């Protein structure tokens, strides 16, 4: 069983790297989905089947579909691809790369120091999660609901086309030619 | 109670002027004029009914206050509304009212935009200044101190000249920063007094007796002095003044020079000396040196300026140096001279600012190089300019002379060397003053300006100033008598605390 | 009558006020009536007061009149009060009497000028202040008059304000005298701190009991007062303003810069003679300053082309004589010369003014000539004035007054042979330049035609003054010639008598003969050089020595280099106030911080994310290693 | 034989850092948003690992919240991307720098 973890982990890392360095948005998106799926495998291995399912359905399914829609809608085409290619020069990523590396090194340092803690394989049932969710964390659930509602409204508002406003004080200036 | 009514009258008039500006531009002017005239009337009434009781009685300790009014404000912190007036306060109120009327009159044609808001600010400045001159609760004093700042900031930054934003910001930063130092000192005094006696109060009379250790007293004194020295535009804290004066509209300059600077001198006399007599004595040599430096440095800068209004502003710096020199001489002659200088400088510099403002309104420049030979076209303005220039160079027979001679005579008893150096200021004053006459009114006509002489309204303004400055020069006793008791009290207090009653008496006799 | 004393002072002030307020709307005649009338009334009143003073108290008891308490602060209590004694009466007489004559003259002289009323307003103001000066019973009021006359001098020098040069001359006059005045003010401070009063008589009475003769404080005080006196009286080294002051209209020069104001220094020293006697070294300095001045100014007068400048230097020189007299303790001689000088010098100025006026404002003597036939009245009166100035013996008042000074310079206990010789040399120079002026102006070929003849209003004052220059001397004759001592007796009510060491009529005779010979020699030399000789009208090329004398011994040049230019330079370089730069420096440092921080707000999302990342790294690092 | 918790956390750290590098390097807003998703996911993974190590359900609850937040974020983010594209005709994040000080 352990081997499954390592394989999934490896795939997740490789896919994520490919996603970040990819040039074509759709390809990257697909790599991202691969990465998410392999993480969901790890969830399953760690005794969280419910979360694994959610990961597949919501993350890899719903959210990624949104991305696909947007990419298709904008249809930046090959010009954007070419531009992006130029930008992937060493000078652009050397700084962020070092920052990320240092951060990783520090995390590694933290993780390697204490003694190893084994992880249980006991499966935690969705019912237990649900019970906890609606008892101890009920307030946060409500807040999350607010957040989602706000997200919906925000997305709706931002997504619509600009309207001509008729208020005299808020009159838009003539668009610059 | 009458003092509270005066302040409320000014504030109410201000609001009314603002409100009525919706309907007409002339209404706010009339309302403000009426309000300030009423103010002047009330103060004149107070002056004539009470100056009789301020006749020197020889006993300075008894009955210091002519009018006294107390009302609770925030009792939890020991904050009260204590308004009181003695001879000095009344004199300053008289000056405030007089210049208030004049500043409404000089703005009559000059201010064309947002007339209502302008008069609102003007009247609030007057209210704030009145508050400063009559508050005896340190918190209320600080409150009034701030009340006069903010409208002045607006006055400069909205109706000023080309560089107004910079000037207004500078003015605000200098005065606000120093004012905060003073507030810290007020709080310090409040807590020290509260700790030692258990009574937490901002009452001036109560705080006067606070026992302070010497370093504490000196520090607290410095906090107060910081605010007042900046207001008095003592070198090296003077640099806000030329900018603010130059950029302010005429009424603003008149109020700045005539009243706001005087609040600094008033503050030192009313608060610093009685609250910290010993620390003031320690500070005196430094203050006198600063005063002398201000006199000479201000004069030197005035001589170098080519912007007429800036020149007049530096004259103020120089004249304020005399005030500082006189206050810290700690004798009655110098102190009376200081009070005289406060009044005379307000009149003479106010007159000069009005002339510069009138010139600017006519020829749209303040550059001396652009003027010249204006006497032919505007003889009345020239004659008035001559009078006030002469006043500012200390010509005998005009108010400033009395002030300067009293200050220097008094300070000569305190420090001979400094007084001799300060007397050089007379020569410097000649140089910069006559330069104004030479460059503006005399000489060849450089540009053919088509300008009109002073009109009826302007002549009323200038005429009243002229009468006052000559009156001050010939009959200074009418003012000196009113403040005599107050001055005697303060000087005695400072000298007694420091030298003990025995020495104070000999000092008094020596100055007799 | 003496209770009307205040009216003598008040009338000119009132006239001035009326003219200043209503001058524009008054017709010329009315303005002239007010201007001349007020001073004339003063003069008439003065005559009554004078008679009253002489009759009512032959002992010369001073009259005191208090108007109101001026200032009263803790012992500092000068009043507006007048003190009339024989010294001030002499001055009041000269001021009002000559003042009235000159006012009358000016009414005609200035008739066509713009600002006619303004002129009379200033002139009246001057008379008022001058009377205040000599009548003041305390030093502060004296100082008020002192500054007031300085002001009027300033205003009148700059009367033709359209020429910037006049303005500068006016400024120079005011500023230079202010230097002296400031010294004097400091002297007043010392007096007040020591005597707790500024009343002149009180101080003079108390001084001998308080200060030992020759004590440092007395010397310092006397020197400071002397500073004021030399500034006002244009003595070396503060004499440079007076020649420039000739930019004023001629009547002004006659009134202010010859007869009255410039002698205020003489008045001050005479008035405070007690202080000077307490400081013998200062009194000697007075004599030396006078002696130096009379030579310096006399030499300069020899080289002038401008007729008024000759008279200006001559005035400086003659006041030098008065200073010599004061210095040797010949008080009454000094005042006598003051009075006689006022007569003949204002006469000369008025005469010169007439000449200048009729020749269309021509000042250069070399462009005049032959005027004696065309302007007989002016010529004869001018000649009398010139004779008096040159101290021609026996017939002129100038001889009696100047001779007394020269004699006292030798004979007084403070006198010396050097002073005497200097006085003689001065007399020679005086005669030389005076007649140089007369010969160049009135004799020789006519180079310019007079445009009109002066009217009665102009000639009447000339005649009266000429009479006084001639007859005024007979009220005081030397011991050996008639021994008339009306004037010195009168003065001695107030001032001490002169102590003479050399005695005997023989010495005095010899000295007088020598003085007379010297004067006549000067006249003769002038006749040799200048009478009927053709001179080019143009300005000659001067050699360095001539230029040195012409420019008044280059005092101006030195002052300009040593004082004026450094001050101007110092003002210019620091025009924008170095202290302000400090504050703007603070502000610009804050501004730099602002710029630096604002640069981080570049709106780039990745930049912010990067900052977040680095922040996380730093936080973690701190957490790990701290 | 079980996997040590550290390995799971290590994986989370690796994914997080790659995501971070992606956000910092890429200019295309879509890529940045995707990288953010990776980071969120990595954080969620860390929660699950932690929960598994302690045998409690809290970690999973936290993941659900993260999920909710991610959904909201993506919806708003994508809407913003659309607006951005309409305004600037580009997806370059650097071009939208009007908020500079």
C-alpha cells in the first residue's frame, strides 16, 4: 500500500511542475487535474474517502470546468502562447525560484527535526465529519455559506457587461481612443 | 457670563454667515460686519466700565480678575469652562474686535468665491482667539488654541495666493506639532498636580501653586515655550511665518500678524511665567538671546526680500524678537513695553499688510521690482504706506516707538550687552523700512499701472488704523494704566519666587 | 504769555496736519497761507514769549510747562513737557524766525511745483519737531523731536521722489543719522538706569554728585551722546550724508541743512554740557572732531562745482567751528556762531536757490557768471552773506562770532595753539572757497541768461537775513572792542562762562589782526585765481588728489566698500533663509521616504505576491532561529 | 508499516512551493489562478495529513472549508479575469497596474 502513496505523490509533483511550466493553458489545466486526482488518491490512502470523493467531484470536476469555460471563452490563441514563452526566461523565475526554494528548505528543516509520527489508517466516516461540521464548526459553516453567497453575487456582478450609467455625477468619461 | 456670550456670538454669526451665503454674497458680509461690530461694541463697553477698576492700586494680589465665570464641562477629568479677563485680556479682546471688524472690511471686495464659508472661518478664528485670551482652564485653553488653527488653515489654503497649499501645510505642521508639545506639558502638569494633591484639575489658579522639582519644571516649561515660541515665530522656528503671511489673503495676514502671533506672547506672559517662575528664570538668558537673534536676523531677511508681502512678514519676525527680549527681562518697564508692542505691531503690520493686499489687488503682483513711483498715482496709499513704514521703523510719536523704547530700557537693566546689540535693530529697521518707500512709492515709474487710489471703504480702514497708531504714540498711558496691575503682579511673582521677597523688593525699588 | 508756549509748537503741527489731510483739495494760495501762516504766527508768538521771558525774569529762570503725562511705567515717566531757558529760547528764536522767512521764500520758490501742499506740510512738520527738540524737558521727548526732524529731512530730501537718486540721498541721510541716534539711545538707557529719570534738568543737577569727573561711565555716556550729535550735525566721520542731502529743494537746504537741524548736535552738547564737563577726554574729542571736520569739509568745498555742494561742505565746516567752541568750553561762543551762521548760511542757500531757479535748475557754478548786474538784490545780499561767512573784519557778524571761537580755541583753559592754528587755516580756506563761489557765480562772462527775476516774496527774506548777517554781530563784541556781552550774558543764565587762561587785550588784539589778515588773504587769493578768468564750463579732468577732495576725502567709497557692500552681499546670499532650508530639508527627506515607499506600490500583482513570499520566508526564518 | 506523517507534509510543502513559484513567475492571470489552486490544495493536503496522524475528523472539516473558499475564490477570480480581459485585451497581470502609488 505504501508504494501507492509514493507513486501518487510522484505523479502529483510531476504534474504540478508541468502545469506551472506549461505554455498552453488547456494543457496546463489538464496537468492540474492530474495532480488533483493523484492527491485525491493520497486522501483515500490516508483514510479520508469522503474528502477524496469531494476532491474529485468539486475540485477536479466543477472548478476545473469553470477554468475550461473561461479559457475557451477568452480564446487567447497562439499570440498569448508566444508571449508567455518569452517571459519564461531565467531572469523572470530566478527570484521566485530562490524564494520558493528557501521556503521549502525551511519547511523541510522543520519537518525533519522531530521524530517520525506514524499515520493511522483508520477510516474516518463521512458521518463523523458531518457531525463535527454541524456541531462544533456550525458557525464557520454559516460563514462559509455567506462566503459562497458573496462569491456568487460577486461573480454575477463582475461578469456582466459594463452598463452606461445615467447618474449625473457618475457619468463616465468618453472612452479614450 | 458675558465672555461666554461673546464667543457664542462669534460662532453663531459664523454659522449664520455660512447659511445665508446660499442666497446672496452680500448677506454674509453684512452679517459678519454686524457681528464683529457688536463684538467691538461689547468689548468697548467692558473696557470703559472696567478699566476704571484696573487703576493701579498698589496691591497686585487682590482682585486680579475683572470678570470671572466658571461652568462645569467634563467634571470627571476636572475640566471646567473658566473664562476670566483682566486688563491684559481685555486689551487683547479689544484688539481682536478691532482687527476683526477691519478684516471683514478688507475682505469686502477681495474675496469673491465661497464668501459664506470664508466668513464662517474668519469668525471662528476670532472666536478661537477670544477663547485663548480669556480661558483660564488649561484644557479649554488648548481647545481654543486648536480652534483658531484649523479655520486659519482653510483660510490660507482656499483663499490664498499661488503657493497656498504649501504655505497652509507648513503653517499647520509647525503650529500643530508645537501645540502637541504644549498639550503634553499640560497633561504632565495635570498629573503631577493630581499626584501630589489628589485633586485632578486643569484650573489655572490651582495649577499655579504646583510644587515641581526643578528638572520637571524645566521640561514642562519647555513644552509650553515650544508652542509659544513657534507662534511668536522666534528664530529658528520662524520659517512658517513668511510663507503663511505671504500666501494668506489680506484678512488672513492681518489676523495672523495682528492676533495669532500675539497669542504666543500672551501665552508666555499668562502661563509660562506664573506657572514656572524658576524655570523661566533659568530659561531667560537663552530666550533673550533668541529674541536678539530674531530682531537682527528677521531684519536682515526683510532687507533681502523682493516680495513685498514677504518683506513685511519678516518685519514681524524682527518685531516679535523685541517681545521675547522684553518678556524675559522680568521687569515692569520691559513687560509694559511688550504689551505695547503687541498692540502697536498688530496695528502697524496690519496696516502694511492691508496696503500690500490693496496693491496686489490692483496690479496683481507683489514683486518690488515691478513697482516704483506709485506715489503719483496713489498719493493716499503712499501717505498711509509712509505712516506705517515709519511706525515699523520705530519713529517717536507712533506706537511702536513707545513699545521698543520701553522694552529696551527694561532689558537694559537685565542685560546691557544684549540690549546694545538689539538697539542695532533700529538701524536695520531703517534700512528695510525705507527700502519699501524707495522701491514702491518713490523712484521712476517702471510700469504704467492704471490704478485707483484708496476708496472710501479702504480709507475708513486705514484711517482708523492711523488714528490708533498715533494715539498709541502720544497717549500710551491709556493702555499702560489698564495693564499696570496685571504686569506688576506677574513681575513681582516671578521675582519673589526666585529671589525671595527681600530681593524682589530691592529689585522693584531699583527699577523705580 | 509764557503759558502760550505750547501754542508755538502746536501751530506748525496743526498746519502740517491740515495740509496733509486737505492739501489736495486746497487751492495753492490757501495752502501757502496755512503753511506760511502757521509758522509766522509761531514766530510772532515767540516774540511775545521772548519779551515776556526777558522782562518777567531778568535772572533767566527757566519756564516749565507740562502738557500731559506721556508714559508712566514703574518710574519710567517722561512727560510731554517743555522747558524754556535762554539756550532753548535762542534756538526757538532762530527756528521760528528764520523758519517763517524761509517759508515765505518757499511759497514763491515752490509755486509751480507739484505737491505744493505736501511740501508745506513737511516743512511745518519739521518746524514742529525742531521746536519739540529744543523745548523738550526730558530726553525722550528730545529724542522724539530728534527723530522727527530726521524724518522731515528724509521726506524733504526725497521731495522730488521721481528721481531715484533723490530717494537714495534721502535714505542715506536718514540711515547715517540713525547710526548716531542709536548710539544716543543707548546713552539714554545708561542715563535712565543710573538716574531713574530722563528729565534733563534733574540729570544735570544730579550728575556731578553721582559721577566722579573722568569716571568711565561718564565717559561712555558722553561718547554715546556725542555719537548722536555728530550724526545729526554731519561731523567726521558721519558727515557723508549732508552733501548728498543737497538733492532737496533749496529752501529746505537753507532751513534744515544749514540753519536748524544740523545744529541740533550743537544744541545737544550744549544742553548736556554737565556730562561733557564730567568727561574731559570726550570734550577734547569734541574739539578735535570739530577741528578735523572744519579742515576736511573746507578742503572739499574748494573743489566743488555744484554751488549747493560748496555751501553744504561749508556748513559742515562751520559746524566744525561750533564743535571746536564746545570742545574748549566756549559755550556762548558756540551758540553765538550758531545763530549768526543760521542767518548768513540760510541767506546764502536762499540766494543760491534763486540763482539756480532763474537759470533753469543749473547747479554748476562754472556755467554761471556775470549775474551781478542782472540780479542786483540777490547779488548784494549774497555778497553780504559771503562776507559774513568769510568773516571779513569789523563789518560782518561772522567776524565777531568766528573770531570769538578762534580766540577761545587758544585762550580757553582747554584750548591749545594747535586748535587755534587749525581755526586760522579753516578761516583762510573759508574765505577762499566763498569768494571762489562769488566770483564764479556773479562775475566774469555771462554764460546763461536768467529766465525771470525773483519776486518780492523771494527777495524780502534775503534782505532781512542780509541785515541780520550784518547787524547781528553787534550784540556781542569782544572785550577789546566795545565789550558788548548781551548774548553771552543771556546764555550764561544757563551755561557756564568760559574759563580763559590767556588774558590781556594785547594778545587778543594780535590774534584778531592775524585772523583778519588770514580772511582777507583768502579773499585776495580767490580774486587772483577766479576773478574774471575764463573757465571751461565742462567738468575738468581731475587728478587723483583733486578727485580725492572732490569726493569728500573718499569717505563714501570706504563706507561703501567696508560697510554697505558686505551688508548687501550678506543679505543677498542668504535671501532664502538658511534656517528655512533646514526645514525644507526635513520635508524633502520625508518626501524621499514617501517616494521610496510609493515605488513599492507599483500595482503589479506578482510584485505584491513576491513581497508576501519574502515576508513569509523572513517570518519563518525569524521563528526558526530566534 | 505506515507512512510517517512527515512524508505527507513534505508532499504538501513541495506542492505548495511549486504553486508559489507558479504564482510568482507566471504573468498570465489564468496560470496564476491555477497556481493558487495548487497552493490551496496543498494546504488542504496538510490538514488531511495532520488529521490522519491524530485520527480526528477536524482535518477533514477544515478541508471542506478550504474547498468552499476555493470555490468562491475561483468564481470571483474568473469573473475578474473576464473583466480584465475586456478592459485591457490581455491576460498579462503586469499590464493591470493602475493601482501603483
